[in-house]
């Protein structure tokens, strides 16, 4: 199983936006430079995150993007669904009269994975980043 590069960039973008000081915004150009992406590609990702209600865009010279929800409410699963959608990873292509036992196992596994990703918050990554930054500062 593999998530798209867009999901990878979306997760990193969201962590960065959560890490920013509260209510500050950042433009797509700067976000793209940080991740070494084209602004056009990142704009498509940001549009999906905006449509999902995870971030908001502020127009104007001092505008940009910022988190629209409390960081304590944003899970890995929220970001993944915003980018990948909610389709199942596995669908049985063989037609059975009474259902597919293999598909049942795969679906249950997916549900377990989704539950884990729903319980993992992006803000926890930001907290770990801050801890690492503090440890480095203390060791210097």
C-alpha cells in the first residue's frame, strides 16, 4: 500500500502550518520553497486541504494559509482523506455469491489502520519537533 506524494506533502504542510505562531499565515510561494515544490503543485494540495476545512486562505498582500481548526482536532486520517478521498484500498474483483472472505479481512485491516491514524494527531509531531529543538539548544 502506498499513499501519493501529495499526501506526503500535505502532511508536511499541515505540520508546518500547525507549528507557525497562532493566527499567522504563510503564502504558497514560501511553503513551496520550504518543501522544494512547484507552487502550482502545492496550490492543488492546499485547495484540497481548504475544501476539507483543515486550512483557510486569506487573500491580499499579507494573506496566506493558516490552520482553520484547533490543532488538537487534526488527525493524520483527516489529511489523508482530504487528499486521497475515502475509497477503500482493497476491493475484491472476483464476484462471490455470499461475499468475499478475503475482502472481509482486508476491510477489517483497513478499519484498524484508519482508527490508528484517526487517533494520531499532527500536533504531536509539532510537540516532538519542539522537544528535539529544545534538546539541541540545551546541548549547545
